[in-house]
C-alpha cells in the first residue's frame, strides 16, 4: 500500500507540474502574440500618422476666365478651374463653390459638383483626382447685364478687367482606412478675357 501511495503521489506531482508548465507556455504565447499584435498596430498607427502629417492641401487655380456677349442683354461667364492633387493617393473632389467679384460687385456665383450626403448620392457629380495629377473643371453661367450698373460693362469693355474669384473647394481624402472630408477656402485675382 505504501507503494501505491508513492505512485499516486508521483503521478499527482507530475500532473501538477505538467499543468503549471502548460499554463506558463500558454501565458508566454499569449503575451508574445499580444506583443506582436501591439507591434503591428503601432506600426499601422505610425504609418497612418506619417501619411496624415504629410498630407498636402489641394492646389486650385484659374485655367481660363472669359466673359462673352450673347446679345445686348445677356452675357456668359466661362470659368475653368485647374485642381492639382499633390498627394500620392487619389482624392474625391466633391464641390467647388465660387464667386466672381468685379469692383466690389458680385457678378456671378456658381458651383461645380455636389457635396456627398450619405450613401444614396449619385457619383456623377464628383470627380476623382489621381495622386500627383490635376483635373480641369469648367462651368458656364449666364448674366443678365441689365441687372448691373452700365459703368461696370464700360470698364470691362475698356479691358480694365481684373476680377476676384473666391470660394470653397470640398473633397474627401483617404489615408489608410480613414476617410476625411476637407474644405479649403481660396481667393485670387485673375484677368478677365472679354468679347463685350
């Protein structure tokens, strides 16, 4: 019987040792895996942070601005914006809202594109701009010349026609798994080509 107790004691001790070794092994693998996952998560966060830190603003300029006479009462503004994406990733240009101002008088307001609202908005009015490239967007607005003081048109006829264009450009930029809607105000002056 003493031998039987010794066998029970030895087998019990071995079982306890195996359980302790198994727990230590499982615990060390779990902390190793957490360390690997934490390392990967930190690496992803660092890459996203460096990408967002290196995000450059979209560049917008006027490619063409013209005022053409249609008849004695109406004229048409034609405007072309050059939008440059200096970043590596593609962005979605949603909308450009603009005003054209001459001698402190707002001649025309307009917009190109459409702000995306939810998932049901059609994508026909948005414009993808591939990284490190540019896109030209055009708009045409009619003006009833009778709504303005005739001296405005005389000044334009004499070629003294520099206008101010101001507005907002709205776009979505994607970095990693995160998408951000950005808005950027712009204002600059440009010469007005006129056929009045």
